[in-house]
C-alpha cells in the first residue's frame, strides 16, 4: 500500500477573463518543487458538469452519468487544495456545484483552502467553504492562504519573499502544506481499514 498521498488542486473559477489563474499557477509552481506527494491541477472549466439536478442525493451513492469521471478523479485523491475566488462574500457557484455532485468520494479526506479576492483576500469565501466541507465528512485544515488581487495591497503573490507580506505568504504556504500532508498521510490507512472491513 502506497502512503505517498495524491493531492488534487481544484481551481474554482471558470469566469471569462478570470484572474485567478495567476494564483493557481503560482501554487502549482510551488507544488512542482515538492516530492512529498503527487499534485494534480483540476480546472473546473475542463470538468464541465451540468447544474446539479439529480433526483437522488449523492449521499445515497447516486452519481449523475456526467459526473462519473469527476467522481473517479476525486475518489483517487487523498487530499485537496481548493483554490477559490470570493464572489459576494462566498465561494464560487461552480465550485459548489462540483462539490454537490459527489459525496462519499470526499469523505475522510483533508482539504486546504487558498482563497483570493479583494481587500479581504477571499477569507470570507474560505470560511463559508469550511462549513460545507465538514458536512461532507472532510477535514478542512486550519492553516490557509489568502491572496489579494488588489494592486499594491497585501498579501499578494507578487510580494518579494523577503518582504513582511511575502514572508507571511511563505509561512502560510509551508504551514498549510505541513498540516495538509499530515492529515492526508494519516487518513490513508484509516480509509483502507474501512474499505477492507466492508469487503
Ligand atoms: C460577481 C462578483 C462578485 C465579487 N465579490 C467580491 C467580494 O465579495 N469580495 C471580494 O474581495 N472580491 C469580490 N469580487 C472581486 C473578485 O475577487 C475578483 O474579480 C477576482 O478576480 C475574481 O476571481 P476570478 O477573476 O478568478 O474569477 C467579485 C467579483 C465578481 C465577478
């Protein structure tokens, strides 16, 4: 049994002209330097799910045919980093839709949140997302990152790493990854034990 976690980075903006790509790319560049897990970016533009309208809840195991590939991708992951914009103090509808299509595939797995937005760096969206992740039996970790897209506002991913805000982002990133991987590694054998006991 491999204990090297597989982490899915779910990028939650599909808006035309979206600005969050700089945040997702910044994150993936950093993750590419790491050997402690495998990291895969999922752009929800490429998942193209319909609006959730299933007569049966995924809680009971029903997955819409259009979501089967998405379900398999999430099932294979040991942890997640959600990269979300803040729209009207919430996270994106497209991300909520992608989450709602599944249930058991999320369970007993940790999730980190990288939010971005204006002056509040998307923190309000991140707090909202945490509540939903708990309902899915996930483990939203405490350590998180919030990035501002407002020019000359901090913390911004363009901040020099030796500036106070750049150092803050570095610490946030390192702390988030340590905690995410602690949970991802810890929960792999626990889920395996559950799987074996159901066979
Ligand atoms: C519909 C909408 C609502 C927004 N609401 C907020 C908000 O509540 N707080 C905030 O900081 N920024 C808000 N913004 C600004 C976004 O954070 C900014 O446009 C950001 O670039 C969105 O991410 P995206 O370009 O990757 O979609 C909003 C933008 C849109 C389009």
